[in-house]
C-alpha cells in the first residue's frame, strides 16, 4: 500500500495561488546564454560623430567668447548649461558603446544607463520591431509586455540574438494563443 505524499497538499496557500492565474511561460535559449551588442556599429559611429562634432562646436563657441564671457573661466561658467548638456550626451554615448543584450535562463537583459531585465515567466506579449534593410543602422527593438501591463524595449543588433528573440516571440504567441 502506498503512502500519500506529505509534500503535495492541494489545500496549501501556494497551491491555491498557483491555480488562480495563467501558467508561467518557460523559455530555454539554444545555448545557456546568448549575447550581443545592443546597437549597430554604424549607429555607434554616428553617436561618436555627434558627440565629437558637438564638442568641437562647443569648444569653438567658447574660444570665440560667444557665451557672454571671455575665453577663460568666466566663459566656461557662462557656458555651464551647454557643458552639462554635452556631458549628458557623452554619458549616453558611453552607454551606447558598451550596451549588450542577453537572453539566458532567467530572462531578457540589456545593460544600459539603467539595466533592463524581464523574466520569461512574466511575459504576456512580445514583438520584434525592425525596419528591413536598415538593421545595419537602426537596431531592431524587442518589445515585451507582462501580464500586468508593464513593458520594456530591448535593442538587439546581433543577428543571433534577433533570431532567438523571434523564436521566443513565436513560442510565447503559441503559449498564450494570440
């Protein structure tokens, strides 16, 4: 005669909560972790060109005394807001250069000014948004939304990560029956 399993209690609060909502989505990438750059090389080059060009322009305006001061410290103080704006542009450029997108066993990740993460079990909807023929310039966006309505956009310029995102979207659509 078999004994009942003491660990399987259908009256437990955890078992009751599990039956209230939809089953969590489970996704397994082809490898343990697939990772690639978030932005294309062309976009990174344009970002650098914008940073350097605006920095050169700001420097030339300061040297000409266009900020209402001389070319010394007073001129730099007068250009404070412009320098702050350029600093924010430099900060963003830094993150564009080193941003990476990754799919692993726990979810989707992207390093950015603020790191993004979305677990697979929360996903309700996913869509890979791209402009065909311009992937070399504009990184495709992987838009995901949770069952609670929270959304995130991940940039994926790597073709391998794009393929994995397309597979995730197809499996999620089939799972949620959209």
